[in-house]
C-alpha cells in the first residue's frame, strides 16, 4: 500500500487503483480492485466517501471517439455546449455552472488558461488518445483546490503501465469529415521505477462551425504526455509529469465571415518528491504551465498565460480511524495580451481531518485560507459525511463554501474598472443515496443546490473609466442559483447484457432568469451486449430537452434525441477492431444557437496492446 499512497499523493490525481500482483504469461499484472479516490487531501475510497464523484474509465473514453467531451457529456450532472466540431470552443458545465467555475487538472497540473477573459479550460481541444480516466468531483471544492472550483473539478489521468517490464498500446482510427487519429503509449514498470509516454496526433477537415455557411472548419493537433517516478529508497520517491500539445483550429469569425484560425500550444510539467518519516508522508512539488495562443482575426491576437505553483503536503494517521493532512502552497499567474502584461499571486494553507466514528460512518472536514496579492484573503470549508445504512445502501452528504477569484483580465485588462473587484462567493449542498444490487449493479440519486453571489459581470457603472465606451467588469447585483436531481445506475440483465443510464434535472437561474445553454432535462441510456466471447455490441441514446439560448431575449433550442451504435471484435487477446456510427438518424440539432453539431458520423479503428 505504500506505493498506492505515493501514487495518490502524487500530483493530486483523483483516482488510483489498489495494487495486487498476479502472474501471467506477460509478467506481473497490476490488477484493479476497489477504486481509491483522491477527492480531498487524504486518500478516500469511492465506495465510502461523502463527496459526489463520477468516473469515465478507459472503455468509456475509447467509445467516445477523438473528443473527450462525448465521454464527459454522458456523466450525470454534466452537460456540454460547443461552437462547432472538434477543436472548437466547448464548455463543460457541472450542475448548470460553466467553465470559470470548473477546475481542471491533467496528472495534477492545473490547465485552466490564466490569459482568458475568465480563467477556464477549453474542452474542445481535449482529445482522448492518452486519457485513461476522467473523474468529476461535484459541488464546491475550493477548500481543496482554491479558486475556479465552485461547480466542481475535472481530474484527468493519462495512461500508465499495468504489467511489469515493457508494455504499451497503439491505436489507429479513421472517420467522417476526413478525421484521422493515431495514438501510441508505452512504458516500463518494476519495483522501483515507473515510466509512461503517450504520443498522439489528430487531424480533421471538420464541418462548418456556423449554420450560415458550408465552409469546413478543420482541426489538427499533436500531443505528448509523460509520467516518470523512481523509488530512491524505501522512504524516498521522486518523479515528474509533463504535457505538451500543439494544434491549429479553424473557426467562423462571424455569421457572414467564415475566416478565423487559432494556433495554440500548451506545455506543463510537475516535479515532486515524497518522503516517509514514521507514520507521516511528506510531499514537495513544483509545477509550471504555459498556454500560448494566436488568434489571427481576434480583437486580441496574442495570448500568453503562465502559472507556477509550489506546494507542500503532509499526511498521516493520528490513530486508528483518524487521519490528518496539513499543507501550504504558493501560486503566481501571469498573462500577456498583445504585449500588455499582468500578474498576481496567492499563498494558501489548508488542512483536512477524516474520521470513522463507527464502521458505518465516515466524516471529513477540510479548511483552506488563501491570501491574495491584490484583494482580501478567502476562507473556504467543506464537510462530507457518508453513512452505510446496511450492506446495500449508503447515504452521502456534503456542504461547502467556495469562491472564484477575478481573472487577471477582469482585474487588470483593458476593461478593468477603477475599483478593485472582489471574488465571487458560493455555498453548495448535496444529499444522495446509493443502493447496490450485489454483483448485478447499483443505482444512486443525488439532490443538489448551490448559490453564488457577489457576481462579476460586464456592465456600465461609475467605476468604469471614460475610455470604457461599452462598459467594464464590475460587481453586479443578483444571485446565481442552481438546483436539481441526478439519477444514475447500471444493471447486468444477464451475464452478457448490461444496461446503464443517467438522468439530470437542472434549474439554473441568474437573478430569477434562466441561465443559457443549461438543459433542464438530460437523459442518457446505454445497452451493451457480449454477443460472443469476442464480439461486443452497444447502443446509446441521448435525449436533451428544454434549453434556452440567446442574448437579451432568450429563445428555446430544439429538443433532440441522438442514437449511437458501436461494435468491437477481439481478433486476438491483444488486438481488436471497432466501429461506431454516431447520430444514426442524422438529427440536426444545436447546443449553441447558430452553431452546428455533428451530423451522422462513422468511424473505424484498430487497437493493440503489447
């Protein structure tokens, strides 16, 4: 378990498997048992934590195709809106709250863009080639992650080797819109060392982003991900994670102008060292992330965002059933917009206490204080509780406070007002119940509610400078409130047929008016069948209803139902071919008014492991 604890503490990765050695012809296999999550500062078990967490595993991600948003969109409480196809602007909403309220980590590296109007991540350029697990921690998580975590956090883990010695996998895929994808992952694992390298390339001619023309908007991107760690001694472990991507995405600048192209390069790394001293584990880390964008027709053309983070975390057991985590971090963000530079920093201290008062109950309490360089400090807290009613039924509840710091652009950019902005503040609560049907499946339902006040918006005010003819960023009146219900489950109808699904009812309002692009009803169903020992078939249905969009006067987007079918055939124990047809009935629909969604698409691929 020492190696498991190290992997969990490594770079705040949300999910890590428990490790069990078993011999086979290919070497020692690292099998997956109970999933252990890192939904806080202390390791927690997915089956017992009071936090609400949903996971898309490697099979879910592979079925999604080149875009990671497809796998995310199938999770309860998560919806996606996109301005066109692969490589375009795509927003992931958690329980109705959009990108600036959603934290994103890739192998522990914060990948939100510090140079954007709001600090957020564009999911439209996130491809699936290297991804192994994507998990969504829902509800306010500022006590763990700081700013940009009011709605929750998306934790992404890339491929890792699971057998001793050399291993890997390769994938080739072709599809509609002249889409081509190639991915290669390889690595090495033994008692002391772990190495994983993933390379990927995606190109697509695409389709027109806007519905007013038929000019294709293409996308191409190359990616690389790295993980390396070495056990120096029984008590010391060091390592590094890294990411790099370079791509070009075309877009339609306006309804009457199909021109537009964005070149974007992302790169980041994280160095870490872990030391075991008695019952305590200490981790020191430093990470750097940079995103460099050039928009050839934008009002602002050159965007450069950078983030440095240094952190310390200590975890240990106080006694049987009680654990404590203590830590501190420092972050500096920098943005350069057409040669205009801005920067700000903050320091934070945090702690988490977890206890099991009884065998059936788990309680955790997390506190954090952030001290910013240019506005007042912020306290955040989270309490989570789970209670096992019986062997089959579990109740979860969590309560959290959080905040969103104004972005560098909002604070210092060309539309910053003369009065400093304060952070937005939030309060969230959820209550859920989960029931297991043994080995057959499970079902869970969660009620959620969140409120955000002290909102930052664009408008006219005395604090706007005379040069701000169109207004500036100000603190606005009103409250954003989101509430709803999530239901999800899976059940093995027979040993060969499995049914799963998720439904979310969401009502999100800003000062009494519904928020745009948040579907009130979002339903997904999936049926999988092992036709033979080697052939698997799948059918997926997505139904989205009651969504509004527009500026000023809101209008309803058309409700839609999309059907997908897929098939996979194992040629050998290490190679398979697969195919999928998405939007089988060729439904025309939009998630953003005026922007196309994909029509019927077909893709085929081959995948092999070694």
